[in-house]
C-alpha cells in the first residue's frame, strides 16, 4: 500500500505544471489607478524540457491611452529553474519584447503564483490586427535556452471581444 501511495505521489510531482489550472480571461476597472483592462485566458504557448511556457493577451487603457500586450510566463516542474530570455525574434526581425531581469512571480490565479514572468511583447495596433488573423509566433533567445512560442489568434480575438465590453475597442 505504501508503495502505491509513493507511486501516486511521484506521478503528481512529475505532472507538475501540466496539471496547473490556467487563468481564465476577464475584465477590470481600477478607479484608484484609472486603468481599465481586458485579457484573454492563459494557454500553453510552448514546452521546453521541464518548463511550460504560458501566455495571454492584454488590452489596457489609462487616461485615454491604450496599450496592447502579450505576456509570457513559465511554469517549471521543479527540476528546472527560471529560463532567462534576452530577446524575441520573428523571421529575422527583432520584436518589441521587454524581458524580466529578476524572479517576478507568474500567477495562474489569485494566490497561485508558482512560476516566473518571462517578458512582455508590446504590440502596435497594426501588429495586433495582424495577430487577430494569424496569431503571434516568436523565437525567444536567452543564455539558458532558445524557445519557439506561438500565441493563437483566438487569444487576440478573445481579448478584443472582452475589451469591447468596457468600450476599450471600437
């Protein structure tokens, strides 16, 4: 019996982030900061060794200025540490990608922060419109790994549709 319990425990540990529930999309108005926002659900955008890369799309507005972004984080399974990334590329073009230089937590739900933020893509309106059709693919490059990620078009559509409920999108 003890051996069975140990095997089940080892299975749960080995499953790691693959069993982690990912955050659903949503909308919020934060009067204290003047920020309104809409975001898509989180999805797995890549797997690299013992690390699952997770992403979501955000549309934010403050003081009449809008920003469209794609956030990527990572959920290591315990056997791997944080993957550091320096840049993001697509078809020979460097993308607007802000890397995270310290161990900032990546959350999949309120109070469930077990991974690391990796970075954020800042998108122009034209780039966002293109991603509505084809998604966003990039190669993240850093001293620890080279990882190809893909954010499907459905995430951009979902964020846009949620943003419309707050009148953040025409």
